[in-house]
C-alpha cells in the first residue's frame, strides 16, 4: 500500500485566494466575441446589456494571470471547499493495473457538482451591482441547481430555462431548484418570442441548450434589473472553475504527485477548463509537459467532428458569435442521449488550445460510458454523474493500456459530480433499453451549412 492516503484533504488555508486566468499564458489568445450585427468585437458596453459589469471585465481580460477572489465568495467556498483529491485504490485493484489513478471529487455539495464554483461568483457580482435577479439555462440541471442555491444565498430572483428532455427526465432536479426559490420552465416554451418561433419550426422538439440559452437571454434583456448568466463556455466561467485545478495542483505538490495524463469530460468546457488550468499554465510556460485529454459524447462530438469557426452560442441566433469548435447552433442531440454534455459548441479557450495541438480529444458512446460508471461505482462507492463518467471511461481505458504494457502511469481525472438525479438514465442502461445515437456526416453537414459567414475570418 502506498503512503498516499485514500483522500487528500486540504484545509481552509489551502483555499485559493486568486483565480488563475490561463489566457494570460496563451500565445494565441481565444478570439473575441463578435457582435452578430456588425461582425466586430463586442465592446464592454454592448456586453454590459447582457452580463454583469464585473463579469464583463473578467470576460475581456486576456492578460491578468491572477484575479483576486472576493472575501464574500471565499466565505461561501469554505462551506464545501477545498474538495478532496482521491486515490482510486479500489478501482486500481479491480482493474489489475499498475497505473495510479486519482480523481478530484466535486460532488460534495448540495448542487452535486463543480457548477457551484461559478454560480456563487456570478450571483455575488449580480448582487453587488444591485440587480433584482438573473436568468439562465440548464441541461442536465446541475448548473440550474447550483445557481438557484447561489441566488438564495444572495437573495436574488432566479429564472431557469431547462432543456425540455431533461425537465421531463429529471423532475427531482427541478424540485431542488424550486426548493431554493427558482422558477423552472421547460425549453423551448411559449413564454418567449424565440421559444414560440422554435416550437413553430420544430413542433415536438425536446430542446437543446442552444434553445434554452436563447430564451434566457431574451428574458434578461427585456426585463429591467436582470442579467443573463452562463454555467460553461465563457472565459469568466473557466476562470472561476480554476479553483478546482489550483486545489488539485496544491494537493499533488504536497505529496509529490505528477500526473502523466489529465482527463476531463467536455460539454461546454467548465469542468475540463477548471481542472487543467494550472497544469496547462505550466505547459504553456514550458515548465512541464502533460498529456491532456478532453472526452465528449459521440452523440454531440463538437471537438472531434465539429468545425473551428465563429458560430452563435444559441439556437435563436440572438447571442454573440464565438469562435469555437461547433456542430452548428441548430444542432440538437438525439433525445435518447442521456449523458449531459449537450451543448453544440465548446469553450473558445479550450477550442484554441485544442486547435494549437496542446490537448487531445476523444468521443465515446453512452452505453460504454454507463458501463464504466457502474464499474466505478462498485469499486469506489460513488455513483458518478453521467457527464463525469465520460472521463471515467477514458481513464479506465488508459489504465488498462498500462496493464497491457506494464507502464506505471499516473492518471488524473475530474469527477465533476454525483448521479443521484440521473437514475432514469441508469435505469435505461440496467434494463438494456439504452442505445447509442451518433449523428451521420449528412446530419452534421446540414448543421454546418447554417454557420454564419463572418467576413475576414
């Protein structure tokens, strides 16, 4: 048995006092958001009509490496952070691998995931600005749950537009949001102009994050005292999530752990971007090299099959354009896709890093993901979120390759949250009714055909 404990717990003194902005160390910065009407970079003034003022400043800051975390946010963080770095001894034994497997566990708060790290920051800045409330979208429900908690803490109104298929599959996640005071609307809905338009064009649609974003933005910009907040993709969100990677790096340094490969699930990029931030910083500065792997669902493969282009972040095409790996803003994953990670695009930061060859990406099918999830649960005693289970699947694959080659690699992955509100999906897998749905090249080409033409790009 190694002298490294099962769980490495840091104390309050190890809680980061600053967020790390990986853009400061990027040679090729992510492209700016563009005004869809003019094709020009979005100004702070234009962004201020959608986002909170301080968050706009964070979104635009490509140069400041470390940004102080306000004391009020750190006080809230202390209620559930630092989170543990866990050595997966039981999983290693079950797999019979010489590899050392570690995971950063973010499920030890009521929201059940890492999403609370940015939710509390965004709610804080909204309250500081004197706003009445915020609007947002949510897919699997983790972000909506986290934001409802943060808004309750700061006494803000919270309006959540939840992807319809998730709204129907995960009623208990919806009820947690309502318990914390949020209103939850299945999207697309008849409450907004863009929702009505989408329903007219796609009757019976089960929705997408792009649809829900459109509705949430419309409500924010048409109601005085409200702003829109987002749980992934944006630069500001990856900044807040860097607390995950900073804590992980501190824990690794304390015990002399140096990961050979770092693995994270990727939907919009918040979890992966947060986990890898300080490690990628070292890589960018030439201090140490790491193999970094993004894992996405085969049913929504923006990295592995998407195009690196400017695209709308929403289906209604009312949001700014972002340069990212995208499947097209109109892309809607199959309703039988149960594993979250449903966004059609990817974080501009991660997209640029991937485009520059600084990280890898792999797509996996959901039946294999749930098989890995159950094996992990039986070994480690945690029921993982389907999103996290994408990373688990690839971490286990990597560990099995070590078994074949005899290599003693150190593998690190992010366990973004728990799966206790995802039992309909687990039931489908256990009943043998879960299937894999992979878009055809023809499907994707139809979606790519809708990408906006941006002169000069």
